[in-house]
């Protein structure tokens, strides 16, 4: 299983209507094929400058790759993410057997 996490800061004012619209649009990505679960999270640590996180799960690399190539995801990234996100960090995890 792959855990795909992205932490980010928006260009919008905290608590603004534009922020709420962005988060709703991001949450809608959870309805795309292969997404097992999508969480929209508010970041609370004082150890970084990010404000939000999105975490989603995929059963395999193939499922994750199909999600990345899905036209709705591509459109979200080009038309919403790029213009509205100020900074981000993307991290993908698989469970380590130890």
C-alpha cells in the first residue's frame, strides 16, 4: 500500500472563502478511481510553515500511477493547485518490514 501525503501552504488568507473552496475541490479527488481514502488535514506543528495536508492511500504503484494520470487529477493540478499553492512538500510512503 502507498500512502501519498502532500503538505502545503495556500496563497489564500487563512479562513477565507477561497481557502474553503480549494479544500473542497481537493477533497473531491478522493472520489477518483483507485483512491482508497483521502484525508484533508490542518497542520498544527510549530516546526514548519505548512498549513494543510492531504493524505491518500493506494493499493499499488499501478493504482497510484493511474490516479496521477487521471484527467481530473491533471486538471486539478494545472488549474487549481499550481495557481493557488504557495509552497508544498510531497512524500510517498510504503510500509517497511523490519
